[in-house]
């Protein structure tokens, strides 16, 4: 079965510091897409960053970057220079090529402290 | 650029009442989904559709029905509302993975439903 595991239910970080959220997944497929979604208190689901499994280079979006380790099936999210607006629930997800299905983790609640 | 639009944003129902959550997308996406999110929890798939006229059950379909008569619309109907259906509901859509498609799942803003 395909699964996504986020082992950190809650985390906190001081403003301006760096934090890393963990995500591991399990699949026997070779081609897939990985995502991090952010859900702030407004509850809107916002795509933070995506990674295609066939790309070796780690994706980066401004202060957000990933550490994608395909062999280890690990997809961690690093947030640099944390801001108060980064306070949210973060969900890791993946989708295999050729299917409709998205597998979500249970989420990590991140609180950025002033 | 509307994306995925769902209505209503909030609704309170009495036990036994029925209602329909509306969802429409303007991105010509083949795939559409309904998820529910209970407080402090992750997303659970209720129903999904891979195209007009085709729907199938997800993880938690009991008490719900869907239809997909057009590519754009994917309404979710709650029959005989129960307190266990109190939740936030998200409609989402995505495209087939082809060409330059990103594979991203696009979400609506969510509908908070309370059953009393």
C-alpha cells in the first residue's frame, strides 16, 4: 500500500530561524510527484512546493526548499527565515503518474514564535 | 482566474436534513474530488470522478452521493445529515499528467458544515 508518514505532529520555530519538516513515503512506483501543501488558519489549502521524482535537483521556491532522497523515500521541507505568516498545518502528499490518486500525510502543525 | 469554486462556505443543518455542496472548476480538469477534514485531522477522500459521467467511492462515502454531468461541476449531496458529518469539506481538481502538466491538486476554499 502507498503511504505518507509525517512523524512530527507539532513543531515550533523562532521567527527568522530555519525549520525542517519531515516526510517519508512508501511506493513501488518509479514515476511520481511530491507536494507540500500549507493550510493556514483560514483553512485554504495552498501549494508550497512540488517535486517530480525523475528530477534529481531539489526544488526551491523562495524561502522554501526540499531535500528529496529518492532511495530513502524521504521528502523533507526546509523553511528558511521563518515568518509569522508561515504558521500553519503542513501536509506532504504524493501522486503516481498515470493515476488520479493523491496520498496525504496526517500533517505537521507549525507555529512560528515572535 | 476562479480555479475551484465551492459553495456555500458555511452551513448549519439539523439532523435528518439534506443539502448539496456545489463545486465547479474552470480549468478543464478531468479529475475532481471531495475530501472531508475533521478538526485537527488530515484529509479523507469521500468521492472522486475521472471524467463526466464517471464517479467512484473514496475512503468514507457513506451518507454522501455525487454526480458529474459536466466536466466543470461535481456536486456533493448529503442525505439525512448526521452529527458525524460535521466537518470541513474540500472540493479539488487536477489534470491528467501529460506534457507540461504539474500534477498539482487545486483546492476550493472549503465549506464548513455543522449538523446539530
